[in-house]
C-alpha cells in the first residue's frame, strides 16, 4: 500500500470517528428540551437549519407562507449559527412572524464546527431525536435555509404514498437524499437516522450520507422517483479558477420548476461578490426568478461550460453528483 493510500485511510478513519462522536453527542445532548418545547402533532412539519443569516430566514418565511399549500403544516427553524448576534437576530425574525424557533446548543455547535458537513449533520440529528421523534408528524420535510418556494407547492402531494422523496446525491453506486430538500413519511422512516457525512470504502457521502448505510441501501434506485433539478450558471465572475469557488459563486439550482436554491447562501465559503446575488434574490425574488426562467428557456446558460449538473433531466436515466 502506498504512502498516499495509508494517509487517506487514516484521514477517512479519523473523519468517520469524529462523525460518529458527533452523532452520539447530538442524541444525548440536552434531553430536557423535549419536555419544554414543541410537541404538537401535525400532518407536515417543515424544518430548516439556519446558519448566520437572518435575511434568508425572513425571506423563506414569507415565501413559505405565500406558496406552501399543504394543510395543517408547521414550519420550524433550528438555529445552528456560530454567532450569538446572528442567533439573536434569527430568533427575533421567527418570533415576529410567529414561527417555531429552537436553538441548537452552542457548545455542540462549537464541538462539531471543525467540519461544516459534520456540524450540519449534528444539528439535523439533534432536532430529529429531541423534537421530531416526540412530535411524530405524519410527514416531515427538510429544506436548506437558502432555498425558496417561488411557485405554489404542496409537499404532501409531492411525497404521495412514497416512503421518501428528495433531491438525489449519488456517487459510485452509493446514494442518499440531499438534506436541503427532502420529504419523508415519518412512520416508514424506521431506521435510526444519521444525517452525518461518511467515508465509505469507496466514496465520500456528504451531509445525509450516513443514511445510505442505515436506510437507503435497501431500496433499488431504479424504482425511485426523484425531483427534476437544474443547476445553472447565472453569472460569470472573473478571477475564479477553482471549480468549487465557481459553483459557490455563480450557480443556482431549480427544483421541480418551483424552488430556487441560491447555493452558499450564508457565504460560508467566503466568495467575494456572492452577497450581490443574495441581495438580488432577497430584494426581488420574483424578478430574479423571471430572469432565471428566461435564461433557461433561451438556453443562454445551458452549455458545456456553464452547466455543472442537470440532475434527472430525463427522469431517472441521468444521475449526476451535485454538490451543496
């Protein structure tokens, strides 16, 4: 075995150990929350994990109230922000709009913030084991804080009688649902879920990937319907050379022709100029959406150079790994 392979094996083992510790921490941390917070049953619970941007949450609240057409749904914000000031601002936005707010314990956030995917997974695990299991909603959806319903949409109808429905992430024959847009039938989600990332023997599966080895592996991917996802380059920023920087700066995603995903909405990747796109989306979402539709319809942004991935464009025949 080469030195490079040995170093990779050590790295993967350390990462997975840290990920498992984060999972255990999320399950045991602050159990008293279950006795003092939201326990009402609902038909559809929509959960988003906030991160250091109250403006995204405020706009998401507005568009969810305007466009989500499910009956008896609730929307809950779990705050995984690293900034005390941002936590205060997000809490104020939620309370002002009558939205359920819960704060992911800051100590747990600090202990898992070594890697953003692990921190995000820990927050989702904490909410699931301390809230969703107590609430037992008939269905629940997980969405990113920077994805917005820009057209009327019914999550319950989208799920239908399926066990789950969401944006596909696949890599080397292993797959999972992106925990930025996914819906589950709670009663059929019988495995003890783990939303942490994982290095398998073959691949790295990002946030939500540990559910492949716990849950998804039992399903034949050819039998599953996934949303249609288009990933389009909206602008061309000069001076960017790394593929991941270009993705985080210039691309947006459209889910089922009804949801707009900014990508890197909190700008955790620290991309210069990203704030301009975020401001444009937040200040006039309708106009931005119209511009995106125009680019899509005229193929202005659909070319070999511009398109990072078009996931499931032809139903289940085209499966391409996408990145958050």
